[in-house]
């Protein structure tokens, strides 16, 4: 009989998500009255939604149900001076049409910002959040499903990064920095545990030094906790030296040498030299091409990026291969929940708004307390017209577990397979009907699969059509239809209609 793995005791660090939330609010509120009045916006909110579905139980037998949500909240933002950031907190109250044990009330929170504590010297970056998404690659409900608010999926994440950064008195443009970053996840999920990562960094660089040649030195050490007794302490350490060749103001070449080590493979230390090269090319003010390729302890590592912005279009391509874990990546992704789409509508720049929308629709996270080597690819474009916007994006992530299955929790995505691949494709279109209303439609396809010897596979198709209308300066309403078809461990299809009404005070 298989024994359930013991979860590591929850440590003090797991409470830092609450600390980050408090720091965010405190930093935004504790300002001189005259400064706060000019640059800080505090907005009470009230969001309501009524959803009907023909398959609340996501099974072949269906099951119609109504879901009513009332969510009072508070939004705070600041975009001037030494403090820049925003936070959004909502108390989500969800009630089914018939009295149900699935009714729920919980806090949804997202906050992030940057603070310049000492001018041109001491900086603090912070972020934190509370959400109830199912982060499994093989989740039964799609991210953002209004019926997917199981408290077992609640996750709280944080990231705090103080750093000293300043110009140095030698060289032409020498700069140095010392940083410390603490991040982590505390979750009720049986596949996550409580994870954390603490990272120290030291860098000295003068890329434009000596005119044609420049140099750089970088040291990083990361200590992480996988969240269980068997996958507890892990460490990674690396040092790099970089030689820059500035061929022109637009073109720079890089040569890289160094050394790294880690004990991710079942606590056994593995080390290797680092040899690599890179290029940074900016052929125009609107185009950037960057590439870095290195021989690493896990094999070939790389980071490639292409961005091109036109007057009414934006194109992007990206690819990478590196070691990662959920604790290191969760705070950097846009959470694909209903708050994500609300934040997208508040972005003023149309191109940035479309890129954020693509992030919301194509998020692919993995539920695991294991470290893994991740190979990723993202690409897409957005076309911006006077009244129409069209976006197409595709992404693929391929994550391979480092080490054995010993110590992984029962619901861990990498427990029954050493490799998980997630492929997504998304179409998004929006049309401005008038100055106060807009129509939008999205079509997303997501495929998740384990290694060939594992019986793990999920295919999901989601289509959405909706309309938004501004009823007044502080009131917005919407109506949305969504179709979802999922094939995997449980095949089902759902139709749902949601009416929303949001107010800002």
C-alpha cells in the first residue's frame, strides 16, 4: 500500500504573502497628505455577476445551476514619485441558486510595485497575491471558470526584492548592485505544498567601458524549499564573467564564461563550467533582437527574444531553456482569473493591453513541488485598427523533472511522468461599437500531455463572445457567452452565460 508523503511543516516564511500585502497597502497609504492627494488614487469597488450553466458538475449528465457573486473591493494605485504600484483586493461572495455546500467567501488579492527608498541607491520591488486557480496542467476546470473556486486550490504567493544599485567611480559607465529576493507559494493544494526561494545576487558591470570593449561580473546563489520532507532544501550557485564588444551603438556582442553547481537531482551536487555567447541588436527604435546561448550543467541553455512594434501592429517571438520551479515563476506570471481580464481593460496603451490579454488567455502553469528544466516558446502578433483589434498567439512549454519521484505529493503533475508538455493557441478579436460599448470574441485551444509512457492527456477548446458597455462615469456592464469542451480523464462540454455589473466609487 502506497504511503502518503509527509508535507513539510509550514514555516514562518510562508506567511510573507500577508506581509507583502500589508507592505503594499502601507507604502501606498503612508505618504504625506499633499503628495498622496496628487498621485495616489483610492477607489472602492463593487462587482456583481450572475452566471447560468448547463453543466455545473462538469460531467456527462450535465446539471444546470445559477451562480450569483457580489464582490466589494478596494483598488489603490500610485504612479508618481519614488513609489509606483497598484493593489486590488476583493471579498468574493459566491452563492448557488440552491443552498449548497459549495457556496464560498474568500479574499482575492493582487498587488505589485516598486519603491525607491534612497534616491539612486536603495530600491524595493514587491508583489503578492491570493487566488483560487487550479494550476494543474490536467485541471478539470479551465482557469477563470466562475464555478472553479474550490478552497483546496487557494494559493498565496509573495515576492520581496530589496537591492542596492549605484554608479561606480571607475570606468566609463560602471554600475554595481547587490540584491536579495525572497519569493514563495503557500497552497492548500495536495500537489504544491509550501514552497519558497531565497536568492542573493551581486553584479559589477561596465558594458560600455574602454569604448569598444566592456566587462561584467555576476554571482547568484539560490536556496529553495520544495515543500515536502523529501524535496526540502535545494541550492543553486553560479558565477559568470562577460566580455562585451560594442561594434556600434545598435549592435553589441557578448562572450560568457563561468561556473555553476546545484543539488536538484536528489540532493547530489552536480557542477559544470559555463561557456556561452550573446548578441544585443537594436536595428531601429522599434525593434529589438536579443540572444544568449550557453553550455550549462543541464545541457544547452538559451534565451532568445524578438520584439517589433509598428504604428498599428506588434510582433513578438521568444524562446528559452533554463532550470525553474513554481516558487520561482508564479509571481512573475499574470494570473489567469477574472481579475486578470479586469486589469487588462484598465491598461491605456492599446498594444500593451493586447499583450496582457494574450498573457491572460495563454497561461500554462504546472502544479509541482519539483524543480524542472523548462523549454519554452512564445510567439504572436496584434493588429490594431481604428475600431478593430485582432490578436493571434501560440505558446509551448516542455518541462522535464529533475531527480526521481521520491517525495512528490499525490497530486503533483510530475509524479506519474517525468515530462509534461503544454501547447496553447489563442485568437482574440475586439470591435468598438461606439464610444461606450465594445464587442469581443476569443477562441483558445490548449493541449497538455505527459511522456509517452504515461496515460496523461487533456485537450480543451474554449470559445467566448461578449459585449461590454459603459453605463456611466463609474458604472460598467457586460454580457458574455462561453462554450467549453474538454477531453481527457473526464470528457464534458459546458455552455454558460454571465451578466456582470461593476461600479467604481
